């Protein structure tokens, strides 16, 4: 792109600002800065620490004493603990009577409703033994299980004391229903929990019943305060050691809730307190370990947790909770707890709560019902009647979700023809280029015209170096006479900004690309690291990635072909931009970098074709000049007269 020095720099810095703004936005939305990791202390330190240290300690350590004391009061023999295994078309689930809870939850390879194969366990390490059979499945419970238990005292969060109660249990294989029942810790009421699964669905039902066993009115919470219900903890899978996590890895694990018609989400392991919450010591003296948010109108619609490719969400179908409880302690993996106002039960009275739970991929296809009889939109008498219509917000994929879903849909259709997502991305890049061919053609032609006008622009810049206003006027006049608009080449770039953000989420969070190889790339959802150096001083181990280097090389070639600059400052920025791009793309998923590289290569090819075969419009002589070179001089002559008049 060519213009006078002032305009060129203005557009250059505008483009740079837009690029950096987009990347800063991406990093702010998807990879917000993380607080430092909590220090690891030994057991002696845990017991001898100050009260302040206790509030930031590992949540598991805080509950250890409580659970140990409960275990002493309620000893359970190992042979008395019953376990159950359950299979659906998509999932493998294990239950334990100890706590009446889900201990393991796996998503496995299965067939989609359209008959296509959904392959999730591509890596051999995901093979497991389940009830004597080898299954290909990925665990989503992180080895911690899903509680689905009430908590009467928030100081015991994240673990419920009922996790150490051995529930009586039963299992109906025909209806895939597991029922657990036990008396409360004080013996005043009965707790019954029922899990019901459906062969072809990614949803299951959970029903909780609390019944007063006494002849007097009782409070569910001994402290006559709120009661908390915990379903999902942080979701898996954990793909690497936590000590090796960077900010981007941490950002893949989150918790969320939909309260009073507003969706909120937070990164796991971090506080929900913002800058203004701590301004002027507003939280001084307060217990900031937990934060309770209560609704006023719509109350709680749903809560859940998510990871890079999966979500777990629970939706109260009838009696909506009053609010949510958020764990603000460092390193927390608590999820979001539902908060119920203090329950009082009269003699023999019971409360019944119905929940719908979804566990599966972060895609609309996953949340679709397979059996129309169970779909509440079709069957008003469905057991899932009352299911929220806003569950798609839990995908947490940003404002470009519709674009992102369209990209994923196209990739999957290409994959059906060519079963390799690497080639699918290459073909998608070509199709995208063809779809925007008119704009790209206009951009290429604009670049060619700017190159042809370069000698005349250079002369104008030299002649009017001391008069920026006149220089700008003469440059604009030249553009008009030659039918050229320098900004015409910027439109395709601006259009691609939201598309690029959609591409990032599509290629980063689409489970189909996970562990998908292509050429030397082992996983299109990760950087194409071919070698990792030993730990170096100050910078640690350095991953060597090939694709970002290829991408930057093509970016440099493209910049040289499409930018004609006579300004040293712009030239310097032109060479700095690839360095900035290299920094941003170095840890990008290989699928994103490969797409961008393909776009560069296709743009280079189109510019070469336009420069060689594109039609050049004959320049009209300006002020009687017979040729373009002379035309530039003719343009300059009036300037001399103007300068002389100005001097006089």
C-alpha cells in the first residue's frame, strides 16, 4: 500500500494497532493472566500455618481433618462398599455406594446419529479396561469423581461429609437407574439420590429427595443458614503435568453459571474477585475465600465446568436455587455450587429436586437429543421438560460462535471426503480464498496500481517534503486521476479479523482436531514442535516449531510484494511486523498457523498472477505530460509556482 508519509504511517500504525488489539483481545478473553501458583508446603506447615495461610491453602488439605474425623465416627468396611458400572452408547460410568457418587466418567468412541464415527481416543494411552473389556475412552473426572452431594457447612468445601457415608444402593440395568439412600449426619432426615441414564443421550437425569424423619420441624443446615449442592468439579482430561501448565493451558479449564439472565465464567484455580472488589480495602476483614451471588429475578438457570473440548452442566428443572457459591482460593478445583436458602421441613415433609445434566463435547451437535421423545422442544411431557434454552452459552466460545460453528461444519464435511483434517484445512483455505476472490482481486489490483505509481509518489514526497499539507493534496489528486484508492486493499484484511478469531476457536477447541496428525505435525490442536531444547538459563526449555517460521517467511515475501514504501520508518515497521507475528504464532495450534500460512501462499500466488497478467490502465497525461515519468514531473511543476508565490 502506498501513500504520502503521513498517511502511510497512519495506516500502518492503524493496521498494527488493530492486529495487536485483536491479539490482546484474544489473550484477554481466552488467556487472562494467572496468579502465581500456591507454594507447596509440608504437612507440618499446614497445621502450624497462620489463619491467613489457611485461607489460601490447598482446598483438599483444608478438608482433610474434617473428613478424617468423620471417618472415625462412621467406619466403613471395604467389603461393604458397593460399586456399579454403567454403559451407554457414548459413555462409561462407575458409581460407588461410598458417598453415593460417580467415581469415574468416560467419553468413548461411538457412532453419531448420522452414522459417522466419533473417534475421541486416538492415542493408545486412552485404552482402558472396563468390566473386563478393552475400551477406547477418555476420563473426564480427573480421578476425583462427581459428588452430587449437599454440603451443610461451607468451611468443608469442596468435599461433602456425605462422601464418607456408605449409602444403601440399588441398580436397575433395564432403566439404567442407580439409587442411593442414607440418613443425614444428624439422623433427622433421609437423603435419596437417583441417577437415570439413557442409552443414546448425552444427558442424564438426577433426582434428589430430602425427607424429614422426625415429628418436628427441622432445618437442613444445623447452622440454620444456606445449604450448598455440589455436582461437577473441574473437568478433564488433564493433558500434561500441572507444573508444566502455561497461561494458555490454564485458560482451557473454567467454571461458569447463568444467573439472573447473565452468563459469567471464570478460570479454574483463580479468584473471582476483580480489581474494583479490592479497591480502597473494600474486602479488608472479610472472608474472601468464598463468594456467594444470589439472584433477584430469574435466579439460577444452570451452572457447570468446562475444559478445552468438553463441558459438564447441571440445570435445575423445577425449584431454582437462590444463587451460586464460588471458591476463590488459589488452585481451587471446586466448580460452582448451587446455593439454596435455608430449608425447613415440617414433620414427615419432603423436598424433591429434579436436575438435567449434560456431559459431552462443547458443540451444538452434542447437546442435541437423539431420541425425539426426550426432546422437551418436541415433547412437552419429556422428563427433561424445563431444560434451559441457553445451554449453548456454556460453550464459552465467544461472540464469533456462529462463524466458528460454520467453519467446523465445513471442515467436517470436507473430512467425510478426505479423512484427514490437515488436508481439510488446506482445502478450506483454498475455498475461503475463492469465496473472497472479488475482494482479493481488488486488493491485488490496488497493490499493482500502487506499485506503478510508486515513482511519481516518491517524487512528490521529495518535492513537498517541507509542506505536508500540499504533499497530501497532490498525492490525493494523483490517486483520483489514476482511479486508485489506497484503502481498497485494506478491506479484505478488516473482513478477516472476526473470521480469524472464529478460526482460532474452531481450530483450538474442536475435539476432532485433537491428536489429528498431518505430515510432520503430530497434533493439529497443538504447536508443531519437532524438538525441545534442554533447559536454558533465564528462558528454560525452548520448543522448536517449524510452521511459524514458514508462516513468517511467507509473510515477509507477501509484504515485499504488496507494500511499496519510500519511508524508512514504514520499512522498519514492515520488518518488525513478522517478528511480532512470530511471537504470537509460536505457541498457536498448528491448524491455525497452517491456515494462515496457506493464506499467505495463496495471496502471493494471486499477486504474482495479477502483476504478470493483470491489465494495466494507460496513465492519462497530467498537465500535458506525455509519459508517466514526465507526468510525475508535470505534477510537480505547479508546486514550484505555488512555492514561489508562497515565498513572495
